[in-house]
C-alpha cells in the first residue's frame, strides 16, 4: 500500500491513526493539530487527493509525480516543498544507490513521498513520537528531523568511499600487474563521487536558505539550533566529498604517469635486448661471411692454393669479430 504510516498529532502526541486519506482529512478537521502522512510510491490519484486537500501548488505536485529531481527547497505561499536525495553505499559493487524523497510541509501537515527504501522514516517518526515536546513545535520540526536523518545517512557513504580510496592508494604504488583494472576502478569510483556531489552540494544552499527564513517565519529557537547543527554536518560532508574528488583525479593522473613510466622502462629494456641480439648477430655474421666466401666450390680461387690462405682467412674472421665487438662495446650495446 502507498500509505505507509499516517497520524494526527495534537500537542506532539498521536491522537488518531487514520486508515486512509479521507479519514485523515476528517480527523484533522475534528481534532486540529497536525497530520503527518507517509506515502511510498503513491498513485497519481492519491497525490491528487492530497494536493486538493492541502491546496498544493501544481508545479510542486508535478515534480513529486515525475520524480528524478535534484535536491532543492521551494516555498509556495505558506507551504514548503523539498526534494532530498537519500543514499546508501553498496560496498561490494563500490556504488552509491540514490533514493528520492519529496516533502510538503504546511501549517498543519507534513506529507512525505518516498520513491525508494531509504531513508528510514519510521525511525524518524518513532524518535519524534518519543519526544512530544519536539513534535509539538510543529511541521518544521518534522522537516528538520528528516533532514538530519538524510544527512546522517551520508556518513556511511563517506566512510565507504574513504576505505575504497585507501585501497586504491595502496594499489597505485603496487606491482602494477593489472593497470587497466585499476584505471577502471578509479574512473568508476570518481563517477560515484561526482553523483554523490550532485546530491549533497545543493543542501548547503537549501539549509542556509531555511536558516535565513527562520526568524521571518518565527521558527522556534531550538529548531534553529537543530538546523544549524544539520548545516554544519552538511558542510563537513561536502568538504570530504570535494577532497575525495580531488584525490581521485590526482590518483588517475599519477596512475597514468606510472603506467607511462613502466611502459617506457619496458620499452627501453626491450630496446637494450634488441641491441645485444643485433650486436652478437653481426659479430657472428662477419666470420660466417668469410667462411662462406671461401667455402664456394670454384676452381679458380687464388687464395685456395696460397700457403697463407688459411691463416689469412682465420685472421680475417678474428679481426672482424674482435673489431665489431670493440665497436659495440664502445657504443654500450654489449
């Protein structure tokens, strides 16, 4: 069912638990207080029902139905519309799974629309119900508690990314047996960090905008302190994510340089081997050439009948071999 949890609260305490949206509207009118409606992947008809009852702006409703929105907060009259991107880290795949949460916050209602499993809003509701004095501060208290839950959920992602970056740094200066796999790992983790940045970077501006509007809309001082705490936490997360992106960019650059250096060294080593092989081939070829010339079966070869012909041939072989050896040694080919 799309309606996950639904409650009407008076002075911070749950007084009704309606079974459907129509009951919620009637009980809210009768009891007063605030309604907190939790929806999970609702149908367009259910969203339209909520929009009619609480006079939600059509543009905000359209965003809630279409999904795939960036993190943002907007005010339409006396109603706030916020989009948050909760996330969780899948360590085995080294990937971040993003959800999407839409919130409508008005004078006497909070409507949450989730498009993924996270965040755990049941835990947020349980904490708020355990402290009625916070819930009694109004719908803004629910908004700030959900913001805190989403930002707290980023901490395991930061820890997971840090662990993977440490592993990459260890691999970076290893034996380099699988350079292509390491390059791919750095690139894919960089892509996850960039996507994470897109989710968390707008939060700084969103929370600062809410903080500036706190006095104008007479938000309780305790809630303002809670909001500043969430803002500080968000700033720290953003700083860590920015540093992760810089580290991965540097790692990719260093890895490319190390791969190029290893390839150059391998090429030089191979070139040295080729020089050695060519040098010995030339040294062996010179005596072979002399022997081949005088090994031809021609009748008229004056040197064949000369008394010094054999010593001369041996001497020529040695002279060529020693001479070439000296030349190659001088050129450091041997």
